[in-house]
C-alpha cells in the first residue's frame, strides 16, 4: 500500500487589544495560515476569512490571500488558490480502481 504524505496545515487566530486613547480600546484578530510550517503569503498580505470559509464547502478557486487593502491583484495574486476535497479525491480513486 502506497501512503501519501499529507501536508501539515495550521490555522491560528491571533487576537490583540488595540488602544487609541484611554476610553477607546478594542480587540482585533488576524488569521495566520502555515503550510508545512511556512506562510504561503507575504507578511503584508492578509487571509480573506470569507473566502477561506467558502472554500471549506466547495471545490473551486478562491482568493484566500489578498493585499491588506482587500484587493488580491494589488499584491500580485492574479489567480485564486485552487481547492479540491480530499474525500472527493478518495472517491474518484476508488471508482477508478473498481
């Protein structure tokens, strides 16, 4: 039996308190994604949470990473990240083996 090595994916929410003045304090959170211990995007880029959540429900191409202004093309993302369900892949492999 041939075992494929799977990538390690870590998604971490970093929350910090931000203070503008004595009475203006709020919590701010950012998502960090690491694949095999490395960020697949620049430090100046952000994770688009809505696109990440959409990608969990369907195959397709999603702009999961973007410039901090919210426009992916601004920081060089010309195409979205492709996502294919692992379970669908297993299903297709089983159908081919039969």
